C-alpha cells in the first residue's frame, strides 16, 4: 500500500469473468491512490479521510495542541463517514449524500450533526485543495435546526450546602474497607471530592482544567488562581498536561472568593508545587476517572442529576442572579458572551427595568384604570 504493507483485495460477482474484471478494476483504483500519495477525482473518499486526519494530527502536534479534537474527529470518520460514504469516489460525493448523513446525525443530537458537518466540510475542503473535488458539497447542505433550548441546571444555595455536608461524610465512609481498616492514600480521591466541588464553585472552571492545577499556580496572598493547563489522555501515551485551557485557549487568571482562600492555601502547601488534586500516587488524575467517581458519589448522595458541569453552570447562575453583565460572566468562565447566553444563562424576565413604567400605560389623568381589575370594581 505504498508503505510496505499489503492489503487483501477481493471482489465477488455472478460469474468468474465478472469477478476477475471487478478485481482488476479495484486494483487499478488502489494503484492510483498510492502513487506518490496523490488524490484525484476517482480516489475513494475513505482514503481522503485518512489523509485529512493524518494532516490534522500533524498540525495539532506541531502547534502543541491537545490531541483530543483529532481523536474526536477520527471517531466521527470511523463510525459515521466511512460506513456511509467511504467507498464512494471523490467525484461521487454530492451535497445530497452529505446532507442525508448530517440529518441522520441530527436524529441523534444537534451536537452530533454539527460535528459531522464540521468534519465532512474539513475533509471536502482538503479534497478541493488537492484537486480531487471542484467544490465543497457540504456548503450546499441544509441549515441545521437547533431545536428546543435545554433548561440550565444549577444548584440552589441549600443544595450546595447539603451536597458538601454529604460529600464530607461520604469521604469518611470510603476511607475504610468493609472491616474498618484504613485505605490510606487510595481513598484520597473520595476525600478530595468536597474540595473539588469548592474549587469549581470558586472558579467555574472545567474539571480537566482544575485537575491540571499545580501548587505554583495558586497565590493565596493575592487570592488568585491561574488556570493555564488542561489534562487529556493520549492513547498509547497516557495522561498529558497540555498548555492552555480546553481548545488551546490562553490561561485565565481569576480572583478567588475569600471563603475559598483557606482551601487553596491548604492544598498549595500539601502539593509541594506538584498537582493540587493528585492521584493516590501523587501523579496527575485522569479527568475521565474522576468523572466516574463524581457520578458514583452524586448517585449515592441523592444528587443523581448533578454532574461536574452543573457546578460550572451554578457559578454562571449565581453571577447572573447578582445582575452582573454577560461580559463579566463570560470573563469568569473564559467563554464568549454568545456561548454564555446560549448554554449558561437561564431564561429570565426580560423587562424587569421597564415593568413599573407599564403600570401607567392605561392610567387616566385622574388615576383611574381601564384594565380588568378596574372593570371588576
């Protein structure tokens, strides 16, 4: 296949002659695909997908970005695009076929369809750039309908206090085995959950960014927390602490609320400059594993609906209820105002400031009203 490897190629038809001819035709197609790694209008779309992914991974690696996005896109290529379009030649990829696949993804969720469209568009743009396609057919697909906006789930003050109390007790319960023997550092993850909740409520950070904090990024005297990294898992490599926040966004320096400073100071001293929320052996924690622990703890504490993202949304809700502008909420979360409005801000009364003025809209000069209440009198 151009790299020393071989591939078994088979074709089945109604007669031996037809099968032989089909096999020859397929071998000719494969030969065209591997000559100098070039692609053309008769190159299989699956091959173009592979070349695009290869380039994408290389770009992310050279830029020092997290491999999480290429890995996510690779999943869409493997599970969606190749099964439906992979055997087609580049010239056979039309807007209708792309649209059908995207809408199939929309049946699952808007986010699935949005990601499918982005991946498909990237692959087709790659094909256009190298002469395998004349135009990008994804640009002609139907507009995606978002559907009903989901309610923002946030915890009330009473729920926040109740959860922390239950988590403290849960941590003590999980620190010993069935015979009452101490589990030592292996129970650390359970004992750290209350502080993880406090830290997320104090910052509104994402879990992967919080777990990437080290002691040097905490300044208790200045009451600041620097969210400058995030943790990802690279298959075959292990956990990586990547520069920047999720998506390669620059670091975010936050002022911590006074109530959280003792917790930050305590954890900074215990860290010795290493991970602020370490695993049992002092290394970085895998966000995926911590999410599982959180899920288990929430279920057992009676908060089945709560995820780590709910704490981020709780921060946004508290700031919104304090009448802070969207720009201030976006600065706290490290998001754009558009993302905050769409995903983090609960629907609220739009005319709070003008409602009083409307009280007089049907009032007479003598103070009389013409509404239903006036008629009832």
